[in-house]
C-alpha cells in the first residue's frame, strides 16, 4: 500500500509516547513498540481521507460515536499508565496508532496499513517469519463482522489481535482464527444470560428483532436455538432495516419500520429482544415513540446495552422497561478525568504533510461532545472500557515476559508477531482486582451483568440488577427491578397462562407456548416431567381425583367387623347357632320319641351337624378374603346345604314310600330299608356335589381378586374370584334340583297323617332356598361390590335358619309344648285314622 492509497472512511491517529509524564506528551512520536487500534468514532463520514495527509472531517459536521471515542481514550490511558509504571516494561516506551473504522466498516485498508512497514509497502514474501510489521499487536475492532475481516489478514502473519467487544463464537475457532483473543465472554454466554433472565421472570412469549448484518442474524439464530429447549417461544422475528451512514431512511425502510412497530402493537408478547448495532436503532425507537408503543420490556444485546446516546433519548422511558446484557463494571481510577482532558498541541507526525489541521487537533475539538456525556459515562462505570484497558495490559505483560524484563530494564529485541502471540496466551496477572488470563478459546471470562436503564440523573443510568458467571453458567444476585408498570408489578409475557397443577396443555396453533388448560380426569394424573400435554392413567390399584398430580392407593373394601350389616348378620348367625344347638339338645334327649323318629331319627343329627358347622364358619365371610376363606365360601357352605337338603329330600321320599309305595312295591321298599337307602342316597349326592365343587374351583380358582367398586372408583373391592357367581350357579344347581324333588315329594304326601305331613315346612324351606339362590345369582350377575358379600352371607344365614327353624322348629315346639302328642299311642291312633279313611 503506497502513500497515495485511499481509505474510504478511515481516520488515522498516530500518537507516539514520550518519556515525560502523560500530560506533557506530544502526539505522533514513535515508541519502541507500537500497538494498533481499531475504533468506531464516526457514523456519518462521507469524504475520503488520505492517510498521507491526515486530513479529517470537521467533528461538528458528523455524528460522533461517544462510546467509540471513550474506548479510544481508554487505550491511550492504558498506554500512558504503562509508560509511567517503572515495574512494567521498564525503559520501554509503547506507542499506538488508531484508526476510525466508522459505522460503515472500513477495515481492509487500515489492517493493510498496520501490516505494512514505514515505507507504506507490504512486500510479497514466501516466508513472513522474519517480517516485522508496523505494530506488534492490534486492539479491536468492536464488532464481530469487522473482527473476522481483520482476522483473516492478521492470521496469515500470526499478528496478535485482541478484540474488546466482538462476541461471535466463531472467533473461538483457533483453526480458522489462530491469532484472535477476546477480553469479553462469547455470544454463547450472552445468549445464555438472556435465556436465564427470561426463565427467571417466566417470560415464554417474546419478540426478537435483529439487524440484517452477521451480528443480528447469528445471534438471533443462536437465541432461537437456545430457547427451543427452554419452553420459550418466539411470537415473531423481524429484521430491522439498516440506515444509511448519515441516518437517512429510504421510504421503503420507513414503511418497514412502521410495519414492525405496528406488529408489536398487535402482538400479545410484551418482551422484545433486540440484536442490533446501536446506530441502527435511533430511527426504530423514534418510530416506537411516534406510534406510542408502551408497556414492553426491552432486552438489549451488548452492542447497545450501555449506549449513552440512545439513553439520552429520555422519552424512551415511556416505551417500557429497558434491560441489557453487558460486561461487569470495573472502575478505572483516573480515567474519568483523563477522558475529558485537553491535550497540548504536539508537532505533526514525522514524514507527513501539515497541510491542514492534524487528526488529534481536530478530535480535541470533539471533546465538547464527550464532555456532555461525561457524567453518564462516569456514573455508568467502566464496562467495555475495562476490556480495552485489560487488552493493552495483556500485550504489555506479554512483551515484559518476552523481552526478559527485570528491575534494571528490558532487552529491546526485534519482536516478531508469531513470537508474541504465545506469550499473550500465557499471561496471568491481576488487574484492578480481577485475574486476567485467556482460556483455550482465547477468551477472557469476565462476569456479565444484567443492567436496567434509569433516568434519574443522581443514580447510575445503567444499574446492575443481576450477575452472570460464565464459569458456572449461572445467573445470580437478581435484585429488585423498577418496572415501568402500575404498582411496579412484573410484566407478564405469556401466550397462555401457566396451567394449574393437574391440568394438561392442549396446543393451540403452532407454538408450544400457546395452549388451553384442561383438567386431568379422575383416574389420571399429570406428570409434568414426563409429559405435560397428556394425562397419564393411574395404575389399576390406584386412583386420583380431578386435577391431581399423583395417584393414591385405592381403599380396599371388604366385609369388616365394625360395620352395622356385618354385626346384624353375625348376630343372626349366632342366634341360628344357638337355636340349632338347642335343637340338637332337645332331639338328643328325646331321640327315642315318635316325633324325633318320624323326623328322621339318626338322620336328623346328620342334618344338624353340618348346620352347626355352617353357622360356626360364618366369620370366614368377614375380613380380607384369602384362599381358605374363598374355599369355605365356594365349597364348605354348599356342601353343608347339600347334606341338609338331600336329607330332607330323602326323608320326604321315605315317608311317601311308607304310606303309598310300600304296599305296591314291597320288594323295592325292602331293599331300600335293608341296604340303608337313605344314607346311600345322601352319600351319593354328597360325592356328586364334591365333583361339581372341585370342577368349579378348578375352573374359577379360589384366589382372591380386586376390582373397582362401580359406585366409588376410589375403592377396590377385595373379594373372591369375580366369576364366583358363575361357580355359585353351578354349585347350587344340584341343590336346586334336590329342593324341587323335596318339594314334589312333600306335596305328594300332603294327605298323610298330620304327624307325618311335613309338606308345609319342607315347602317353606325349599321354596325359600330356591328363590333366594336364584335372586343371589341374578344380583351377582348385575352388580359387584361389598354389598354382594353382605347379601351372600345374609342369604346363607337365612337359608340355614330356614332349615333350622322351618324344619326342626315345629317339631321342637311339639316336643316341648305338646308332650301328649309325642307318644306311640297318639301316633298309632293317627295312623289308624288315616288307614280307615283310605279304606
């Protein structure tokens, strides 16, 4: 690059440090080692600046970037402070040259200038390992797009480049950018801090506005990826138009801004995240104020989070609450005074024409602009300024180590860029209470802060409200925020309000953050960690109420001792047991009397014994069912009934035979009596019943089971096999047949002598047993519940009582109250009377 080369929008500062104190320094004097600086100082440079003449535009004609000028002054301050420090680089002077890259970035020509030598030429060589460029390191530029452009040149020479505010994570790729280091955390941490702020305040419905450059596109995409896994939805995302360098807007851009703000007005999202250079936001916020869009929460990226010019637009406080992500505040002693100090005019730069006002002379006239913002810059703390300040100190410590400096001085060797780069990577020192060292990606992991914009001139305009630690990736120390809302309430930005516990989400539209809340039905629950869009069914042994978040164990229901129906039935069984026992005693004492013998004699005790055992076994119906209790219910009780009913049937048959068939079939009747026909019949019936019961048990099993109470799903009914009613129908089929036969025989013998006519009693017993069994089977077929168990027990006890009292009761009554009828003479007279009537 020759002296006639042109730099479109490029302002070169050549300042050389002196051995005298900083306030007496003259500009444009070379140092032993020069640092290059790239800063954005002007936004609206129209003309062409010749590096040869240092001719610059008048400050009053163009809009000056206050933060850029502030950062440039930080580099000057750091160099002068180092030159005045006898312990760091003793007897070595640092110099610097600074270039204004402008708003519309002009970085190629300045970087070629920094790479050139004093003759302004950059020779083409096969090997640059012994090439010495004009500067030993470059500080800047301030944005990722410009940093990558510069880095593509500097990486070829391994010339160290330390950027103070470029956050693009691609810069951490040392294979592509081996010479780039950063004194600010990368975009990953900035976006993570934003995401955690959104999560903390439960904002899951946001708008993202991004500039059309690489910075806006890449950071907007990174935020979208990060939020996709955090249940935070982006209502819409728009690209802000980029203004011209002089801030003029085309009609199309103006229409675009109006449409974007109109869309914000219509959206229900009240949180707006903005990734854009600050100079592209002036027209946007003017349109926001023009349309009177208020009540929003604006989250600023680091590019404009602490911009004093935007903050100076005080009407913005009507637009809502402004939060931002930026580096932590580190006050630098003496810098606030240095920033507005007017330098003495120095001699012009060597080998340069003095045809006009020098760069620094012109820029000193810009101090009026800086002084007007000095108060806000001082109150806000030195944030990005510290990144520039630490960058210069990192280079100084690397030089100190490379030159082998000690208290007496340093070697003033030639420093090749590739030699200094690893020394910068290895620095580790303390600067203003903070440890300065670079990680493997070449980043300095300073803490980030969440700041809030304030317009009270007596306070910090960018008050810190939270801190983010990159090492822990954690947001902490969240303080109270003054919300620009009625009653200082936290703004709500949700497409749908959070569902209450036990409510599932029903998506509405495309966004998962937009949904309806539906109560989980009884028997289901919501496990949000598993699936918040569907209710999970409870296990079969558990239940839940509506809107429950977990299931509870169903109550096991069975016949219990403390229930009124149980007590009533057990008392009835006890009464039956005692009455049957009384019958046994009466019959035992009157075993040889005609009444007992006519009732069956010894066979009566065969009937009474199972009755007593059945009464005694009634408690097996009470309490939790078990295999043994189910066996008792399905086998023991039915066997007892079968024995009793078969005895009654055979007794009825025998009476009919004596009076009506003995004369017609004497031989058959003789065999019946000779071979103990009644007992053989009862034994045969019992054996057949055993086969039926065993088959039924094998078919249905006697294992207790649980089933849901149809009347109350919170209750599980613990009972014998649910197919028990089918087994009961099979088991009772033989008994029903016997009861029909007994009823038939009794009806046939209705004309027998009164003492032998048992038709009424047997009819009562058999009819009751038949009807109750059919009713029980029918009821069990249509209903299942504890009531079935109670009804089964009640029918069992009533059937036992029917036999005990219905069959034996009248005979005991006759024995006890009409002993004159319990004599052989009386029975003979009755039989004679019956015979005479028949004859």
